[in-house]
C-alpha cells in the first residue's frame, strides 16, 4: 500500500498537491471535479445586439393614438357606407323619390339595419380572427388582449358595441389614458398597438452586407457605390400605392359628409358663406388626410412633413421651375386658341364682387390656400406614394389625372387637359428638387394669373 501511494505521489511530482500554487488547475481547492470543469469565466462576453434588441429591451409598447385609430375607423365606415349604397341602389332604387311607398320605406329601413348588423359582424370577426380590420391594417395597428393569449370573440364584441359611445368620448379617453384606451378597451381589457416595422438585421448577422475593408496604405480608394452615391432620394416617401388609394377614398367620403353638413344650413350652396365654408373644409381635408395617412409616428407633423416634400430643395429650383412654367403656358395658350375652354367663375362664387372683404377672401382661398393644400395632397402624398414603388412616369400620370379631374366643374371637360399637363409638370419639378416648396410658388403664379384673367373678363 505504501508503494502504491508513493507511486501515486510521484505521478504528481512537480505539480504539488491539488489546489497548491504549483497545480495548473485554477479551480477551488476542494470543489468537485464536475464543478471545476464547467466554471463560468470571469470575462463573460456581453449579450449580442440581437439579444439586446429582442429580449432585453424594456421600452413601452407602441400604443396607437387618436389620429391612427380615427383614420382606421373612417376607412371601415367607408366600407360599410359603400356596401349600403350598393344594396340600396339594387334593392330599393326608388326610396329617395317623393312617390316611395310604405313597403319601399320599410325595405330601406331593413337594408339599413341589415347593413349595420353585417358591418358589426365584420368588425367583430376581423378583430377576433386577425386582430385587425381592413382600416386597422391600412394604418398598421392591431388590437390585442391585455392579458396573455389571443383576443376572444366576446372581448371583440364588447369593444365593437361600445363604438357608439366612443364616437363621442373616445378621443378624450384615448388622449387622457397612458395606454391609449377608450371605454371599449377598458371594459374589454384590450389595447391597440402600432405594428412594428420589420427591423433590419444588425451588422454581421444573417448574411448582412459588410463594409469593404479599408485599402492598404498608398492604394487608391475604391469608387463609390452607384446605388448609394448621390445623397438622399429626391422623393423620400415611406408609404405606397395602397395607402394612397385609402387616402383618396377618405377624401371622397369626408367631402360628401362636409357637403351634407353645409347643406343643412344652405341647401343649394347658394350663399357666399356656405361656399366659403365648403371650400375651407375641402382644403383642410386635403392637408389633414395627407398628414394622417402618411404619418408613421406621432406627432403626425414631425414624421410626415419631410416625406411629403415639406423640406428644403435639394437643388436650386429657379431654372427648373421657369422651364416648367414656360412649357405649360406655351401649351395652354396654343390649346386655348384652338379649343376655347370654358372655366366656371369660381372667383365670383367665393366672394369676388361682394365688396372688399369678399375679394380678399376669394384671393386668399384661390391664390394662397389652394396651392398649399393641393400640392401637399396631389404632389406630396399621391405622387409620393406612387413614386415609392413605380417609375416617375407611372407615378406622375395618376397624380396629374386626379388633379385635373377635380377641376372639371360645371360639366366642362375642356379645362382638364391643360391642368393635367400642369399637374404632370409640377410632379417633374418635385422629382428634380425633392421639395414641394418648389412647386407651391409655381401653383400660386398659375392661380394668380387665372384669377386676374377671370376677374378682368
């Protein structure tokens, strides 16, 4: 036994007893072997960027605000109104006439009730099955249960039924709530979140493109990448054609509602006050819808203004603007000498000829306010949204056609072609300068000349 112990000791000669200074192992002197082998080193590396971005973040959830939710419900209401219009036109076309029978009136009431029930069922089922309606999907928001798990159907039903009450007090409750909850959300225990954008992978993860190593000393620098050279894009929109179509539909619906409201006080829109109010509401609708639908974050002005072209021009706009105006006036003069288009006297409709105050109001609305509102909507929003995905020609044509179509008043279509050309040229100026600050003055000049011509004649 002694020999064996001695031999065993000789095998550790020069290393010393376990745990001594001569032993190569750095573990605890009397710790078990399995614990010494799996000891965590002192300099453990920090978590990766992916872990920090996904698992260790403690940021508050992105609750949806009043603007996003309001636009989403307007889209869903527009869908319901469209379904009702189709149903009433097909099933009961004579209900609006003064000779409508009792049966036709009852049928119209049944259509209204049936459309409301179907719209409520759509609202509940869409939230229950998908977490969002079509309007919410367009605005990139989603309703979720406050607790873990999916959204039960009965919670979706509760928050949908309380929409009637929340139309009046919902905006106030959302603005006052830390989690942006209306009454329906509080009783159903739900919250509405902004759907996050798909994050870009961190450098070096998932095959992301790595920057080229710097050239050795004395070697010439590589040429710049043509895809990244040249500074920021001229049209820096963040929305696409789908949201443009949603915005156009919202403008149409809101315009009809505004006309109905003004018609309650002025049925024929014959008074000066009614026409001025309708014009102001239309221009405010253009600006409000453009900012509301284009905004990605709150507040809407800070996030949407640069994307709508409300920024400094990327290049001097004087030569480009002068060329666009010259081309437009040459074509417009030649077209007018051949076609003789008839344009309605909108200056008289908006107050010119009704004294000094009327002339000032007409000048402000036509020459100053209209260019700002129309450039924000047709160039900044409509053209910018189509340009986000398509080429310049494909993006400029629908914007120019829509711009010309809204000016086809009084049944006269002869004024449309020159205005379509003007809209196309303004899109070209925006494309070249990256700012509607370059197109607004051109629009002001055109409206001022038209104002002077109509007034003088």
